[in-house]
């Protein structure tokens, strides 16, 4: 019947195609003549449509009865999605039974009926709306979290529940539009602006005459969510209001684990700081990055720029989660998909920040009004973002570095700008300043940071220049291109509040080094390594064992197939900080290049650590400058690009920005991935689709964070963990749900009981007389690292076994976990591990990697919290190599001996 009705409608549409066109032509006219034509045409079309449907029903009805006579019936079940197709009678009845079971289960779940939908004496309308919203919440959360979910699919699910599951009448929405209208009063309001297509100015109405600034005739729409409403949501949620006020209390003086431990954070919240001692001030960081949602669709270029804010007052466990990133707006591209100009959009953001610099607000946690102070103090941008937002030249300019006065040199051999004179960053009496193997003599100049006053003067001169030639000369000399709107913020300082992005820097340095070693993907073997050395390195790479799920790298021929085994920035980061290169290239290259290479990767491992000791940071900066100077001496100058130069500025800013994970772009790239997929669902209106879906997602996060709804079953989002964090539940308690189920129950031996009693006696301070001897065994278990506050997973199954270490007298002692179990005592669950310990390890002086014999010599029980994170390991020629245990032992001898080496050639 559906096919026949569709055929009839197609013929009717062809018949009235001309009348439909006439209606569209007459829709702008007025008067009785045009109205008569419209009414007559609509009446004729309506009559024939109804007539066609009736005829189709009359024709189809005998066919259905004929099918019934043959033992088949139409099945409209929802469990198997038959869609009205003919099925045997037995099959149709079985499907009906399955539908009945599904209906009963769903009715119990939603608990909505006609009586519940009618407001009674004890149920107000507000309670009714809240009840419906709670049942609608899981569907909307699933729709918003998964960017590939379509509105049509959600509408079908809602209509099925409304029509087939719930009793009628009910107030459950039957479509996406109805559901969106229901929750629209709770969503953050979107501000819509009409902008010139060339980003010249804002328009009050649709453009009808050419733009007076650029001469363009097109316009576009820009949507944003007010930052004022977002901060009101933060302080309107008691759990969030409580946690953002407590971060100033969590600060360490000797260890750097987060931005909260830095001197800058303490100065901001001091009595004379930006917030005048008020711990309720909010610190934001800004990230914007261009993206093309249709890059894989063989479409023309489309460069849209999401503007995302992160709230640094949140703990690091939740701050960089996609659930707590603030999407302020999405800047649409210029005509033909070109990169937009960010000026007028940043002007809107600066206006909001100035308005929120002293903003009266109500604190839902303390139940009192106060004056909120909002500051934008961190910028997380790559080179295109810095160039677009701050009006600076790109990475190919002579003054591409915005944090020092080093000037690049154009290399005609490599057709690129290189940054030499790395020795000028060393101390004046450093031995490398007198090394005569460099291609140029040492100048003795030490480069200083960029002067803010001088930079502002150059920007003023650029703005006041009359010709493009004058502007180009100023930009080439100073690296700036005029003023930008962030300068209106009274506390803004680009040199102190911005830092090179560690993610892109490390990825580019690692990729360029791999190309130098093995050659490009289409010319493997054209680099410094010979084909025999590449074969040896691949054999060692196949021996590697990476702990899961912390590492995504796979053992394999990383050097002969780098594009396959090192595909993305995460892979390059794990490759660079896990000593894989030093392990695989032992004995390869000549001694000078090998030592320089290993020294560079040792510095990268220390620089990208999750925690830092504050007193060791000056030594890290010095070692970074030495590593780059040696790299310039012993390797090709094509490695001396702007990203390699950025490594020293990343090391210099760790004491102000915290560890690199607090200001790199990985979380924002993941969030942009969600935007990328969501925008591709609607090519006609990508920005509007993303903003609408994000507003739903933000409402879902707020409902979970505020505790107004219970999370769906098996939902493990950060929102529920934040609630437990605020309520004071320990990390181990709310993370324990992620560990696997116990595989068996055993009893402790007498020796094991004595060890556990001794530990409990030391922990609780009282003698242990009696305790249970029953334990629960696990194949895997998780705990929270005390320093980095990250989740660590340990395994002891047949597929994977974790290798860990403990420190004894300052040296590591390695072992393999053979058993994981929990033991209950004093109303608490304690995690234990049985570890088979290896012999005393030896440190390889050249690669700085620990190694030992792979045969255990004894086994003992230890509390799980005393163990290190699981290590990357490899067994070669009867020797166990532990790659990720970094120790400063032997480092001084290694560095001093290498500084005396002389390069054999100048290539």
C-alpha cells in the first residue's frame, strides 16, 4: 500500500507541478485576484490528494485480504522493524509477543501513563514537566554526546515511545522539534548576529547594498552563547560553585603538578593580585583553531573557527574534559571557504570580559550575593591561531618567534627559514660557545625576551603606515601586524599569558626527526640510517610491550613504516617520551650523532613529564638549550625550524603555566573532533547545527552536575565523578567501579597475613589481633596516582602483565605483578599486589635505560599505592629493558663527556 500511495502522489505532484510554481510566484502579491487563484489551486490539489489516498486504500485492501488468505499478514512490529511487510502468521504473532514484552519493560522504565500526565490535586504542573524531562533526558544525552546521531533518528524513537509504548493521552514529545521546544526554556540563550561576509562589520539587517568597507554584497550569520550566562550557570550550580572556590586551597610549594601550584596562580589570588584576595574569581583560557568539516567529502575548502574557553578553576581531572569546555561561538568562513578575520568576533568577547570584570552575581553554594571578577589569562593557540588572533606573522617569517628576539635566516638549500645561533641562549662561560666545529663563530650575544613596550610601538607604527610596502617592512622587522582587540583588556600581556603549543611542537619535532633518520615515506632509507640499521631498529620495535590502555602504540616496524605505526600526534608524543628511539637505535649511527639524539629525547621526556620538582626547572631549561645547541652542531640544519626553536620556550614557561598537559591542545582537538562530525551532518547550516546540539549537551551536563537527574545505567561520564569529588568521596572509592569484576575468592597464607597485619599496624597505629583471611582476586585494577592524580591500570592476566618498580635507597627495584587482590579491614577495601622481583638493575650510560635479568628472584606482597605506573618493556637477548623509568643517575657524566666530542664532518 505504501508503494502504491507513493506512486499516486508522484503522479499528482507532476500534474500540479505548474500550479505549484504559480503559487510560489504569487506568494509576494496581494489583492482579490491573486487570492482567488491561490484558494482555487489549493482546493483542487487537496481534493485530488484525498481522492488518490482513498483510491489507493481501496485497491490495496483486497490485496491484503488475499495475502491473509495465503497464510501471510502484514507485520508492523517495532522490535524487528518489519515496516508492514508480509510475514507468515506464526512469525507475525511471535513479533507481536516480543513487542508486548518490550512495551511492558519500557512502561515500567518511564512510569508514564495517562493518569500521570493529568495534573491532580497532589501534582502541580511544574512536577509534571520535571517528570517528563527526567524521562526524556537519556535520549537527549545520547543524541548530544554522539555527533553522528541525527534528528530524524531521535524523532523516530520519540514517536515510537509516544505512540506505541505510553498510554494515551500523554505529554511525552513525539518529535525532535517538540522535545527541543520543551527544554528550550532551560537552554543557554544564543545570540545571533548578521555579519558582512568579509568580516568587516556587523549589520542590523540583511545586506541590500554593497558594504561600505569592502564592497561585498553578501552577508552571513554568527551565533554565540553569552559568557555571562555560562558563568551564571557555574555559580548557579552548587557543586560547581563549591569546587571553583576550593582550588586555591590545593597548592604545593615544592612540586609542580598543575597550574594551581605556580607562582602566577598564587599572585592572582593574593591580596594585591588581580582578584584582590577573592577566591571566587574565575580564570579562563582561550583556544581557537581552524577546521574543515567537509575535508573528507571532496568538497571545496570550508575554514570554520570554533572559539572554546576552559575554566582553570576546575580541578585538572575535569577541566579539560569535553563536558566542561565552554563553546563560546563558531566563526564562519569568508566567501569560498577562506579563513575568517577574527577581529570583530574578538571584539564581542572582549566586551563581555570587560562587562564581567565587576559583575554582581549570586553564589548558590554560599547563598549570598557577591561581585564576580572574570579574567582571561591564558591563550592556548597554535601558530595559525596566534597569527589570526594576535596579528602576527606566520611560522615562515624571520621574526616568527613571539617570545624572544632571535631572527631567522633564509636557507636557499632547504628553501625554508632556519633559526640558528642556539649557543646564544647558553650561559656566557659555557664550553659550547668556544666549540670551533659550528659552521659560524659564536656571537656572544644572549637573546632577551621581547619588550612589551617595543612591540606596542611597532603595532602602532604598522597601523599608522600609509602604504602596504611600509607595513610589510614593519611586519618583517618586528613580526607584528597592527593592534588587536585583546589589548583593550587592562591586564593583557601576550608574552606572559601565551605559550607555544606543546602538542603541535612535539609532533612536528618528532616527525621531522623521523624523516631525517629514515627518509620520507616514499623514500625510506634515504636518511641517516642505513637499510641494515633500519632493519635492526624494526626488529627491536617488534619486541616492545606497551601497557594498555595508557598507550596506543603497537609493536611493529616503526622505522620502515612510520606512516602506519606512528599515524598521529598522540603516537609521536608516546614515541618521544617513552625512550623508544634510544632503545631501538642503540649501536646505530655514529657515536656523536647517537649521543646527541639520545640527549634530545631525554630532555623531551623530562620536559613532557606530568609532574616537576620546582628546584629542578632551571636545570631543565639549561639542558634544553644544550640539547638544541648540540642538535645544531651534529645534525642537518633543516631541523632548525621554528618548532624546534619553540622547545626552549616551552621549558621556560613550565614554572608559570604548569606541566604541559595543562596548556596543550589535545583536549581542544578532541572537542573539535566532536564539532567536526556534528557540522558534517548539516552542510547547509553547519555552525547553527553545532551550536544547537551543544546547547542541548550543556544542559544535559548541567542536569547531571547539579544532581537533578540520575545518570543513565552504565554511564561513566566525568559529571558523576565531579559530584562524588565535591561530596568528599575518595578518589579510590569513586574510581573502583571501573575495575574488573573479581575472578575468584581465595584465602591468605600465614606469611601473607603477617605482611598485611604489619602494614595495617603501621597505617592505623594499633596492633592487629584479628582480621578476615578472605581476599578477592582481580585480573586488572586501577588506582589514582598521588602526584599526577591520573588513573593507573595494573594487569596480571595471561595476555598482559604489568612491570612496575619501587625506589629502594634512591634506586629502582623492578618486578612483575603476579596477583592483584582486595582485602577488607576496618570497613575499608585495601588494594594489594603480589610482585615477583627481578635482580638489581643496571643503567645503560648511553641510552639512559635501565635493564635487568628477566628471571624473578623472590616474590612479596606490597600495597598497590606504593607501586609506580606500569612501564614499557622489551626483552632482547635475555635482558629485560625498562624504557619509561627515568632516573637522573649518570646524567652529569653523560652530558660532560659528550660536550668534549668533536664532529668529524661539518655536514
